[in-house]
């Protein structure tokens, strides 16, 4: 099994490492599980530069705003529907923190109905297998890669698979 935390820590800049710590601490204060998700995981595995950090929390990410601002984050936007924050963390690190959610479409072309969900349900709604992975940043499971659709194998095989 790959050591994803070691890989993460060696691939992130010092400012990005501090940003991860700020988000993990804010989630811990709020009693939420937090995961690094999406493109950052794909970039860690492929070796591409990690430009921004995407986090998913099991809970309302908007509740983290005050704690993050106390730690020096600047919130650029907040989305009440998806309960997500776009922010710049100390050191100029761009990040998005979103609530783990599911999406249900009543009709084609209509906006989805969004509901809180587990991290696995959140990964299921994503576009490609290579974007449907999460790395746990929580005590007890820190470093656990959740890859229910074999995105890491698809990266290795240089295959892009659509989930829907």
C-alpha cells in the first residue's frame, strides 16, 4: 500500500502544508471529518504540481468560516446551496471546502436537489474516476485513500473513465 500522507507531505509546499493543518484544525474544532479530494489527489498520484486544495467535510462547511478567518483565511465566496467556501489560506494557498453531498436530478436540465451525504456518496456524484478519490485527514484513519471507482488504477493505465 502506498504511503499517501508521506507523498502528500513531500509534494506540498510549506505554505500548502500549513493550509492543510489550518483546515484540519478547523474541522476538528467543529467535530467534522475532513478529506482532501478531487484534483489534489489526482495530482499527488500523477506527480503534477498541486495548484489548489479541495477539501470535503462531512457537515456544513459554512460553519468553519469563523474558525478559518481566525486562522488568517480570507473567504472569497460562500455558497449556501452546496454549503461550500472558496478561500485563500495564509501563504496565498487557494482552497475550496465543500460539504459532502449527493445530487438528485428530477428532470434533465434542471438544477440538482442537494442533500448532505457521506464521503463515499459524495465521490459517487463526481465526473471522472480520477477525480473520485479522497484522502482521510482524520485521526484514526489519516492517510487512508478512498478510491471506490479505481481512479488510481485508471491513472496508472492512463485511462479516463466517466462515472455517469
